[in-house]
C-alpha cells in the first residue's frame, strides 16, 4: 500500500474520526484507525464498537490496500508537520512508514482483517433532509439528555417520525426539551433512541447548510450519510417515556420577559446559589419578578426584573442551570414561562414559535 496527499487533506478527516476513538479501550485495535485506499479515495474508519465513523478524502494512490495504524500518533505527526506539507504513507510488512520532506516516521500496524465493524441490519426506511434542519433539532434539545442515568434510555435522544413531522425529545427526569419540524415526505411511524455520544457526534459533523443528510433506520442501528462522512451507531433499547404526559397544560399564570435580561438576572443570582443544588427562588407578582439565592455560607443574592405578569402571586424554586440552558438555546427576544401553581412544572417557550417546548420541574428550597 502506498499513497500521497497534502497535509491539510489528511488532517481534517483524521481529526473527525479520532473523536470516536476512546482514550480507554479494552482492545488494542480500537486505538487504531483503518486506512483503506482504492480508486483514488482514502477512507479512514474509527470505531468504539458502539459507533463507527468513516471519512473519505482524495489521495494519489500508487498501490491500493488496507491497514490499521495508531490513530493518535498519526494525528500528532500530521499536526507537527508544516502547513502545505506533502505526506506519503507506505506499508511494508508490519510497519507503516510516513514520510514528509526530510521527516520519516515508522508506525506499528495491525491487520485490517482484525478491525471490528459495527454491523447491523438496516431497514428500508430512509429520510432525506437538509443538514441544517437536523442540526437545528439537535441543538434545540441535546442539552437535556441524561449522562449516566440507570434508566439507560434517558442517556440519549428520541428521534420520532410521525404525521409528516420529525421530532427530537430529551429528558433527564428533571427537565424535558422537544423540538419538531415538518417533513415533505410521508414516512411510517418511526421511533429510535440515539445514544448520547452519537448525538454529540452528529451535532459536530452536521453543517449549517442545505446540503442533504440521509438517515437510514434499522432495527438496532442508524446510519447517517453526509457528503464526506458515513456514520453508523447502535441504538438504545427500551421504551422512551411518553413525553406528551410530561408537558403540562397551560396554567393561568404567564410570565413574559426579555430573554437576554432574564438570562443575565439568572446568571447574576446564580453566583451565590448553593453549589450543589444550584437553587434560585422566583417571586412573581404583578409585572415584577424578584430572583433570590443563598448558600450555606449565609451569602445572599437578589435581583429584580420588570416583566409582563398577570396571575397569582407565586414563589417557586428552580435549578438555575436548567433555566439558563433553556435561555441559551432560545433565540427569541421575549421568552414566555407558564405556571399553574408553586408546585407545578414550568412550561418555557418562544411565544411566537411553537417548534420548541421546554419543561422544567421545580425544586424545594
């Protein structure tokens, strides 16, 4: 095997696939990436057994072949070379030789036949949509995924196709985020739970463009095809909670505030909140909102905001981080928060856009 290409041509796909490689791996070959050169194309593949990412780029190929090389070392070599450098990789016997100018590196290799594949039977259900549409859905909801919940199906994102619409839903049991967009394709009801790592990887790979992304759904796998990448992930098993039951009906008490000013007031008050529980108390009265926080060191913070509020006087506590996460993904000028009473979850949204809905449970302070 022998091929040559420019440093920048190799660096971008190499950086992309290396994000899949785990620092702690149970099999030595999982630290390697698979190089496959043929027909003028270099394919780089990395996997952690749950997720597989293939990146393709053009190369001048003198001799086709397949081999696996240590991914981190190859990436470090590419980064260390000067911009515009020409790189040649040759495989002989049990070593790969990387040369560029007067620099020469010998890397150990493992057989391509030993490299594991994330194999799964993919079904006939396919969805094609613009990359920026899928990126929009993920950005609006990914922050509410659980991280290490024993309810493993919460450590991911529900992707649901229903009634010519595509919806994403995430929850960690304390908050919920959902976003929906219309589809121009009539696809049968489909529900899959995408693991957290795969969701974050998709968000990193998707571009803010109207170029197409193709999703192919299988019983246990999802394949995501982009112009330069093919991404396959195992799906989480289990039944996702009925998100419609979690979203509260609109109560009589509605707060409307300037989103940026509200976010700033929350951030200021949070400085002196309890570091463990991050609790902030909201006091709602006629057209005014008072935010308060304190901590075990007997320190206190208070801020006041002019808002539009008509309803019962309510004092309610929330984890301020959850509210700030919502304020961070909303892009509206004004934000609306709806409450039934001091013990009910808050419904947060853009009053002029029903695509995204957020639910935050209260806490006792």
